[in-house]
C-alpha cells in the first residue's frame, strides 16, 4: 500500500495538513470524513448493534446518551479495518495521504509509515470551539481526543506536537515524497482535486439522505477546494452541494490546470 498515514484527536489539524500536503506534492487524499456514511452503511448491513442504535436515534437523543454509548456509536474500532480496505482498493499511483481519528497504531498494516498530530489540548479545544461555535465543543470529541492521545502514548509512535504541523509532516515523510510516485503532470493533479471534491459532495448527499436528517435544501452550501493550477492554493469555494459544476471549481481570479497562461496574467493564487 502506497499510503502515508496521519492520525490524531479531533481538532489536531489532520484534515488541513493532509489537504495541503496532497495539494503541494501531487498526492491522492483519502478524506476519512467523506467515508463516514459508507462505513456506517457497512456496519448497519453487518448488523452491528451500535450502528443500528445510531440510526434509530435522533441527533438530540444521541447527544443525551451516556458517554460510553456515544463512544460505541462512533464506531472508532470498526472503521479502522474499513479504512484499510478502502485504501487497498485505491490505485497504487500516486501516493495516498490518509487521515482520520480512526487511524490508530493497532489498525495499520505492517510496515506502514504513520505519524500522529497531537498539539496541546488547549489548541485542539480552541479549534473545536471555532468549528462548532463560540465557547462550545462537543463533549464526545474531547473524550475521544483523550482516548486517542493515551493510546498513541502507550504505543510509543511518532508524534508531532507543533501547532503548525505541515513542515514537520513534510520532513517526516521526506523519503516517501522523494521516492513517489506523485501525480504525473497537471491533468492528473486536476483529476485528484476533482476526485476529492466529488467525495465531499457525496458525503453530504449521503448525510442528507438519512431518514433522521433535516434534509437538504436547494441553498445548502458547503466548502470545496479551489481546483486552480497553483499547488500552494489552499482556498475553498462555497457551493450548493447539488450543483457541483462539471467545470473546475475556482476561486475568483484563479485559472484551471488546463488553461494556457495568458500574457500579463499571473498563474499564482491571489
């Protein structure tokens, strides 16, 4: 498996680092959040009690459940093997960077190259509060973070604690990034960006299709990666999920990979 693994607690910056690493170096990105509902469907089909229980409850009922029940319904242990199976099914080229809370030492295939992002607890808390609302962070995420941090510490695996983790992650994976394989040219890079955006769109469609979901309106918008030609671009574009266009998703002023640079027009992101 040509996979670079990134684990860590909620709020550790895994998604941001994986997104930027993939963009800079021409990697395929495995977004664990985008596979949430596909994994839950597999668990339901297998008759997993916690998965069945999750689908029976409303969001408010889940939030009121005891912590141990909420942890079980998270399917942390069950999603690890599902993630490995997903990655085995992907093409071997280019390298894939995979991230997720379910990335734990015990679920990785032998010989895996993996690192865990564990910034200070106050940094993770601030990020969760910024993501979920001022002064608030889900109790489940905090408890899950404690459990992940403890498991990583017991395993004695590679850990990065810096708040800005990307430079350290690049150094950690330097040999793998040098060896490749990486995306071969702009067309493949463009396909990888579109593949990642399509996965996000499918994630939200699957969520809104659940019987207990509030349903999706014609104006429900979510952020998608700019598919421009600049590997350093980290901008996102808000789009209605039912209308992910066939043309490249572009931030204002950005050009796609396949458009020739015009005289006097910079190819850099703004």
